[in-house]
C-alpha cells in the first residue's frame, strides 16, 4: 500500500510540475481550445481542478472523467505545446478521479513491465481503465474484460503514435502489435490474464505496481 501511495505521488508530481510550468499558456489554451471542448465550463473545470472531495464527488463527475479519458486516448501526448498542455491537464484529471473514486480498481499486470515504462503510457493505461470502468460498469474490481480493453487501447495508441512513443521511451509492444494486426490480440490477452490472475473471480487487489 505504501508503494502504491509513493507511485501515485510520483505521477501526480509529474503532471503537477508540468501544469505549473505551463501556466503562462493557460489563457491562450482556453481561448483556442474552447470551440473543441463541450463547453467552457467543462474546459475551465479541467484547468482548475485540484482534487475531488470524496467518492460521491467523483460519481458526480463520471462524464467529465470519460471525456478526459477520451481526449488522452484520441490525442498524441506530444504534438505541439498547446495540445500537449491539454493532454497533461486531462491526465491529471483522470489521476485525481481514480485516486478518490471508490468505483474503480486498477491492477497493473506484471506483463506490463515491458511497455508501461513512461508516464505517458501509464496515463494512457489509466485513461483506458477509467473509460472502461465507467462505460461498462466494471466497478470494484479489475476484470478480464477491463484488462483486454485497456491493454488493447494502449496497443492502438502506440500504433497511432509510434514515432512519439518510441522517442519518449520505446515501449516494448512488438509482440502485442503483431497479435493485434493478426486479429489475435483478444485471445492473447485473455490467456495472459488467466496466467497472471488465475481463472475465476476478477482481481480485487493491486497486483503489480510500477516502480
């Protein structure tokens, strides 16, 4: 549990530092991104959120958490300064929501040690888990369905943004990319889940926590 708290602190520190460093661009970002955002209130909420009060507060902001998760999954993490700043804010929002929500449990499978090696890829994984948990009502546990959908989303993100991700940390996803292109990724991830967690009831404890 202490290791989990330390890990959360490290990633939170990363996104907070990035946000603080880019504060001078916030006004420009707000003005330029407002047409793409669902509403000005939504965008302002992302830019200003510091924390969620409790689990009930998180339940009241499920829609916003999904919208932030979608932005992360649909947008390159580094394409230009303004889009990168929005990506960081959304990653921060998802992290804060996951930390206080009592509806989501995210387990980090040991097999992810080969590719979950940078903050950006971890943020993609958290976004995919958050989106799946909320939209598919997979709460209080990390299921095989969540594992398949979340890791598949990470593979798809890597394929779309390979140049950027290889520049950042070169995640080792060659095998999963090959499986995805052959239409065998679902079967591969299903077997992987069974090997790591065992068949039967879904995982209810954090299994692997990245260093």
